[in-house]
């Protein structure tokens, strides 16, 4: 079969032949891949930087997608740690980590939206006790996952959503997706004033951006007794952050992570059918662009701020 194959962590995948994987248990099935999203998480898998990387090469990237079963039904699937990922003509899925898509569901849209939407959906549903009416700050709201987080927070009952990021054009589009307030990072008046009474932060940045944001919020906090929950989801701005000790002492601050490992596979899978319904109904919007698998190398080099790329064999 043909697949997107990573032979070096320093170069993008290329379209070439790769051995067809074989099911190893009664719970596994070889499916024809219909669509697989090119997510930031997949990029980190392909360059070896993700914390789950084993360093194994060659490998086929792709952690989820939509596959066609031998009987013609379409299933959304998530893959575990494997060198035979979703960006191929065929892949092996575990039926226990997949589910049948409702009739009429657009597989390209599902493949594009599930991963970026899943990060905030699972974080709010599984990592904290999120209550209707709370104020949510999305730190890094101009990326694909951040844009989805604005929408997810609203759909799950946020009373107010603050969107913070650096891209002014994409920030300006976020009120249409549910943002009540937008803040361009680094400008005055700044994040500390706009988010002084925030309840939950969904953080895709980390690094110095998080240090600056946490300091600003703590300094401008209107009620020091009001709990603040900080969910670390991504690390676009850096893998480490020097959290100010004063913020930990001065506020009832809880910092948690959300991702593979901090939420069980069973917990993640339990949330996905409802998320597919949200995507299929049009409640969550995302720009998707289908690209033939053979064009994976050029797609890999495309601007990440453009529409979400979905590879279609």
C-alpha cells in the first residue's frame, strides 16, 4: 500500500510504499482510510518531539481518522502508539477505540475537527468540574484548537468567553464563533484587566506567555478568594514555564494538564460520540481542506494558519 512515511525526524513525510499492517487480535480490523487530519499533534509525532515518541523509524503518522469497514460502514477511530498510523491507504483499528458514524456525516469534516475540538471538550468535561455560567479564557485562541475551544466553551455553557491571541485578523473573527471579549496579547489595555475575574483558563501556549498571563491576572484579580483553574493543553510558546510563586500563594489556583495519559483512553472515547454530533450538526465550525495523500509533502509545508488539511487516499 501507499502511505505518508517518515524516514527522518528532520524532514516531512513522503508518499511511498509501506507494508500493509495486519490485525493481531479479534478486536482489530484492517480498514480503508477515508480521511485523516493533519493536526499539530501529528506534526509533533512526525518530528519526534511529542512526549509519547519512541524514536522508532520509519513510521506512518496520523493518530485518528475515518475508515471504511469491509461492510461499507464508516467509523471514526483513534489509534494508540503505532508506527502504522492513519495517513495511509489502509490502517488497523481497534473496534473498541472507534464507533460508527451517523448516516450523512461528512468524513472530511469529522477528520478535520475532532482532534482540535477534543482538546477543549475533554478538558472541560473530564479534567475539571466545569459549571454553566463560568467565565473561560482561551489562551492561544487564534490557532485551530483555540478557535474550537471558544466554540466548545460556549456550547458547554460558559457564561462569558475571552479569546486571547496575537493574530489580529483571526482574533477579529472570533466574536462570530462565540467570543464575548477579544484581547491581543502584548497590547494595552491587556489581559489582566479583561480576564481579572476569569474562572477557567484553557491554555494552548505555556512558556513565557503563560507566565505573563498568570501574573497579569493575579495582579488584577478582583476577588482573591475566587478559585482559578488553569488547564494546560498545549505548549506552542514553550515546553516549560516559570510559574510565579506569588500566584500560587495569593490565589486559590489549581493547575492541571489535559491530554493523552491524564485522561484515560476510555474517558476520551466516551466523549467522542457527543462531539461528533456537535460537528455533524454544524454547531462547531472549522475550515477543512481535503488534499490527496500523494500530496502529503507539500501539504506538510503549508501555512498552519490556513484551513485544516485532511489527507484523503
